[in-house]
C-alpha cells in the first residue's frame, strides 16, 4: 500500500522505489543509531532532520502547492487531516530539538 501511495505523490516516478524503500530503511537505521550511545547524537540530528523534511512537505500540501495528495502513512495517523499531521509532526520536531538540547547539556556536564 505504501508503494502504491508513493507512486501517486507529486514526485518524479523514478523516485518511487528509492523513497519507497529508502524512507523505511533510513528510519530503521536512525532508530538503531539512537539506541546506541556512540551514535545517539547523530541519530537525534538525523531523526529531527527527517521529521523537519516531512513537516516541510506537509506545509507545502497545506499551501496547496500540489493537487490532492494521498497520505502514505500507516496505522492510526493515516486518518489524520493534513492539519493534524502538521501538529503531530511539529510536536515531534520539538521533541527532537529537546532531545538534542538535553544530549548537548548532558555531554557538557560530563566534560566538566
């Protein structure tokens, strides 16, 4: 279903397999990075950056830059409106920025 929804996104069709496989694989790798102490900070940056990219896409949708766009999300959030998606994503961007701040603060405390 995700791959079918990716095909109808307003992106060049050549990107469908790249994004269809790349997004989930990237998300799994970033999740694993955040579970390891040595890669946690990089994982936080990448996760927050990815969420910012998803949020920017939603902002473009909300600005009517594209025709009607199907949601390629799964589970409960597939029923969200685009405004609900935007709020959801912004919440997790704030969580990511908070995590980065706390990670920096923790590193600074450990150094002193």
